[in-house]
C-alpha cells in the first residue's frame, strides 16, 4: 500500500497541471470588429445576433433560435413561453444551479424536485412521474455536466400527460442521444454562453425550439413583450428585458466555429477516464445512458464512502496532493436544501408568495430527494477540459487508484 503524498509519499504527478488555454483569438476579434463597424450594438438593428441564431439552428438542428442575455434568462423565457404561471408546478432536478428555478419562482410557480438516477445524476421518467400532479405545467430536465438524461422516456411521459418539456442544456453543448442534440427532444431547449461553459461570450443564452408559437412567445418574454416579428406594441403581459448585445453575439458566432473541436476533445478524454476508472473498487465512473454522447463539462466520480472509509473532502485533498489540480466537491448540497428562500419560503420580501399558492405545503427538507442528497455527499469532480492531454487523464486514473487503494487498506486494517 503506497504512502499518500499528503502523508509524505511520492506524488503520482510531479509536473505542474496545465493552465487553461486561450479561449479567444483572431476569430472573435474579427467578429467584434464587424459588429462595431455596424455602428449599432442593438440586436434588432445589427446582423450578428441574427447570424448567431441562424448558425445555432443549423448546428443543433432546431427550426427556431433566439438569443438573450444569459442562460438563466433563456430558462425564464422558456418557462414563460410554456404558459407557466401562479400556482402551477414545475418538476425539475435538485442538482442544478439557481438559473434553472429562478424563472419558475418569478412566474409565481412552485418548483417541485424529482430525485436523480444515482449513476448519471439526472432525473428520470420514473422519478418525474412520482412528482406529477394536476397542477404540473412543465418539466425542466437538466442534462447535468455534459451527460445526457435518458430523454426519450421523459418525452413520452410529458406527451402522455400533456406537459411542456424544457431541456436545460446550459452544461451540455453538443451532448447527444442517438446522434440528436439534447435540447431538441422537448418543446424547447436552452443553452448558456456563460464564461464557465463549453462556449463563452462572457454571458449569453440561446433558446431553441421547433414550435413557432413557442418561439414567438419566448421572443416576447425576453424583450419586454415587444413584438419584434410584427413591430406591434401590444404589451399583453409583463416581461423583463433580457436582450443580448451584438458584441455577445459576435463572440458567440466565433465560439460556435470552435464547438466541434472542443466537444470532441472533451468526449474522448471523458471516455478515456471512464475506461480507466472501471474496476477500481470503491469508485464509480460517471455513467452515460445507452446511445448517449457526453461532452463532459466536468467529470463526476462517485465514492463508496462506507467501503473506502473516508469522506469525499478528504479523498479530494489526497487527490490534490498527488498532483491532480482543479478537482472539487461539485454542488455541495441539492437546491432544496441549499437555498434558504425555498426552505423558508421567502423568495420575495414581505411575503411567502408563491408558496402560499401550493396545493399542499411542500417541505424542502432532508429526505425529499434521498438519491440527490446522498450523491451530493459522495461525488467528487475531477478536471476535464479541452486543453488536457491523455497524460493528465492517465495521471488522474493512477491517482484515484492509489488513493482508493490506500483508504481501502486502512479500512480493512481497522486504522
């Protein structure tokens, strides 16, 4: 049993971990120059936003694409376009970011969380079905970490119950099931251009759909209910200003040109990591649904804490000491436990709205989604990006194997 580096042993990796490479270059500068030369940065008068939407439509296979200010704005626009309103319920994942649910709460609807599959960490048709009620208006599937949910059964479930299906693909650029992009299976999909995502324009979001009416309504929902299709000013419902700028769109165009290289690289590295982690006792690799093509925004490994006799933070410190930089603890807690405004029902000042509209009091507490709660304690993410080489992946595998072997030995010896 080799001594861990943090206990004075030899490191698995002695070379510095590679720095994140340069994301922006001459392609972005060219697009930005063209945007500035238009003498307008307003998305309606310039051409860059139109070009971005057209390029995205061709890339992902959707009929209609809208651009807006952020991925969170895109989710909100999609929620509003799907007719979600006060007292409605929207089923989604507890393992996500605030951006998935903020639009739900802003529209006066109640977020209802379905539990996740313990190997893919995505919600499933079975877990969604358990949460559906007569008030369920929509389902938001989060394709977590570039790994697709088992989307086809979810599509069938939503159609059977006549529920709108929104796909949150903020973390899943180019992720596919049976050679079809996630985001194009449901009624509407969203993508993020946040600085941390596969592609970045600093901020930005895209809404994709094949449904013209949803497209038209979503456009109203992200632009103050101003009808940019007809030029009318019939402001029939309240809507925020989630407009994108021509500068964001210009960068987005250049970034889309790099997408194939980025996602294919991440896919290859992720698959290499999965292959190498298989068979390490006490460690489970990130599972991908049959027919799925994962693009790994990051990579999650799951630890059998009882078998290994160690907690995830300590395991992670040991990995870091072995020279595997950039690893971390994923979402530390599921949304229903992490966000006090859900637990205390205080989303808005001086009111418990919209939770007072619920058909019954939903208790956002421990035990609500046991798989997600357990996963949050047991998973650890390891670095994966397009600038890494096979050497970094192999070193990660060796470090995980070494650390897992050490703690298994400690547990078995009773230390």
